[in-house]
C-alpha cells in the first residue's frame, strides 16, 4: 500500500506546479515560498531512502564477498579433479613429444618445446626433464662474435640438454656463421673464433657414439677441427649432412673451379675422415660444399648401404663448384644399388657426349625419387639436349614415383627420356625453359600424376634462343586439366596438388576465369593449389571473390607474390636452419627458388 501511495504521490503530473514544470517560467516570491514548503517532505524521504540504500549496499557487498570466497574455494578443489591432472606422466610425456617441431631439430628458445614446457608448472617441468625423447635433438648456432661468457654458457647448456636425453640416438645440427668484418665494440672476448668453435666441438664429442643424425655447417677450413677433436666412432650415425658455411652465407671462395691443387680446395674435403667412422650410414647429403673432380668417388663410404644421396643444393644459385661430371655421376650410381632417393647436380661440359654402352644400363630397382639439376658449363652450349638424353637413356628406375628435373635449356621429350617411367609417375616437378606445346606433351605422359610443380622459366623466343620472353604456362593448360562437358577426359585426372612458380617479370598468360574454372572443376579432388608470381597480378575481382570463398570452405589455396623484408636481428635460436635473406630484392626473378620466395610473399588469395 505504501509503495502504491509513494508511486502516485511523487508523480510530477499531479504537482500543483505541473503546468509550469519544464517551462521557462520565473516563479514569483510567493511561488518560491510554496515550492520550498512543497519540497520539504520529498527531501526528507530522499535522505531516508539514501540511508536505506547504503545499508542495503553494505549487506549486498558482504554477500558478494562471501560468494567470491565460496567460488574460489570450489575452484581450488575442482582444479584437483581436472582431467589434465588425471593423465599419467607417461601419457603426458607422449603429448609433450608431439609438441616438438616435426621438420627440424629443437632450438634453445623458451617460446618452443621442450624449454617452453619447463615453464608451465612444477609437475610439467619435472615430466619434461624426465622425458629423454624431448632432449635428443638440438640445433646449435655459433655467431662469429659471441663473448667468452656467452660461449661458455652455451657449451654448458648444450651439455645439460644432451645429458637429459639418456641413451637415445641424437639428432644434432651444428651451424657456424663465418667471420666477416670487424667485431662489435661491445663484444668482450679473449678467445679467438677457432677456440670458441673448438669449445663447442669438445662439448659434443662425448655424445658422438649416440649421434644418429648429424648436420654440420662449418667454414670449410674448420671441418678439420671437427675431425681432430672427434676421433671416435659414430656407430649409430645413419644420416650425415655437411655444407660449407661460407657458401651458405654467400662468402664464395676465390680460385679456379675444381682446382684440386690449391690448399683452399683441398680443405673442402676435410669432412672425408668423418665418413670412415660411420659404418651404418644410410643417408648422405654433400650439396653446399665444393669437391674437386672425382672427389665424391674417393669418399670412404659403404656406397651399397646408402638409401638417400643428395649431391645437389636446394639453392637455385648453385654454381658449377657443386656439380658432378656425367661420368662421375654414373660411377656413383653403379655403386648405389640400394638407393631410394637421389638428388644430384650434373655439370654438362661442351661437346662432351657421354656413352655408357660399354658398361650397359644402370639398374636402380629401389629408386623411388630422382631430383636432378643440369648446369651447362657454357650457356650457349647447343649439345645440352643430347647430353641430357644420354643421361636418361642408361638409367633404369622401374619403381620411380617422383621425378624432378631442372635446367635452363629446353629439354628433350619422348624417346630421349625413355628410361623414365612416366606412365607410373605420381609426382612431377619441372623447372626448365620450354614451349607451351612441349609442356602439354609432358602432362599428357603422366596419367597417374597426383602432384605437379612447375617453375615457369619462360618460352624461348626462337629455336636458337636462350632468353625467355613469354610465359610457358597459360590458359590452354588449365583448360586441358579442367574436366568439363567439352573436356570429359582431362589431362592428369588424379591430380590433387598443383603448384606453380612464375619466375618471369612479364605479365602472366593466366586469366582469373581460367583459374576459377580449373579450381571449380577439380574441387572434389583438388587438395592444394598454389601459384606464386614475381609481382602482383591484375585479376578480375569477381573471380577472386569466388576463389576466396572456395578457400574459406577448406581448399588449401594461395595466389601470392614476392615481398622483401629488412634485415633480421643477430643470434636467433633458429639461425642457420634457414637462409637469412638480404635486405635487397633479387636481381633476377629466376633466383626465387621457394614457393614463398626468398623474401616471403604478399597474398592475393
């Protein structure tokens, strides 16, 4: 009743001054006295209500504090029942192992496993420290101007890390950046660079008997130090990769190509003694390091055990120092009958046709993948196609599933490559100059193809030209690959992965409508579609909108072009794992070797 009375009593519409409320009326002296008398009661009531609200607020605040205390009490006890606490330590350790990088060794970074896992809580830290599988891989990087204290701490850290690995086989990558220029004035050091390097090598030596995978990236002159300090067996070593850090960082040595008489070139095979200590070696990579003519054949290897052999750098700038003559390549292949994966670079000498008829075919029954790059010694050598033919005519790889070939000269087709079982290939990678018609011929030979990667080096302007003026890949190829009413039997019907790198600064011959038609036509089976351009492309926006919709629906698709970042900071934990780009763009587009380019990409789709 009181509430009803109060609600109607304080209604301004029933006030004796209702007619002038909200107006500009100026009250008279009499009206002022009446107003003051009228407001006496409501002011008293307002004071009462404010006191009541304050009292009620105190009660409410107390209840809220009690509520939070009870919630905290419940939360603290519920945490004891959380599912993660019920996971046995063995299972938690298995989960931790899945957090390790899959494509490289672990690095000394608190932002990544395993070190990250030691920072979460006491229990996780203990589980991580007690799990040897978290610590049996490590990437070690030594910059040129690290202080003595920093090097000593790094050596202690390496030793502690590897001790946690128990008795497991180890995967080690040891990368050194060579000296260049004057040291920073802030660096305090009494040891020279060689002493700092030897300190880390001595730290690794006690663990050498457990090396299963070893990657050395040292200046060629320092490879001897590793030999001298590690005169022990590596009985568990199955994978060995070595490269010259000078080459990796672009410090190319001077001197004649493959001149075995110079002391500098002789130093580049100082890794050979290591191979005498690797009786179980199956995988060898000697790519980014110069070896004099015939030097590979002299390596003290059990060639028959090798299943993986890489004598070709992934860098598109591979020069003649890192290639083999045709005769040496064939001599190696005759020794490696167990080979499953081959990556090789062959230097083609002018007017030097190889004839293997005297020794017959080279049978490689287990070879599943070939990646081969041809480097003509002279750019104007017109015997290149014939030399390439002579290579493939005497190789028999019946189990081949992946074929990758790179050459800046147009390559032959048909019977010239009779040794390659194109009809059973599942992966084809091409980086060579060719006409659009020749590319169509390649695609028509691979009915089982599931993955295709093409680096478009361009179409020669004429039969005798070595210079490219127009793109090879064009709309006609997309149409031939697109199933439709007019094309019920497209080329490569099993294709699931398509990647193309356009190495030419010229305008592309690919339209967005043809791209969209290809993707839509292949949508049920196409899993990956990646096109990389040297520069931004002018595609129809409506087609790009449709392509972006397909990407949002789950298709792994990128249309992108190169960009150029600034210098990165020095001494990152991951330094040495990937080439660090320069701040300047490449002089020529064909130097871009990766799907992301050497400098990252800008996205179109």
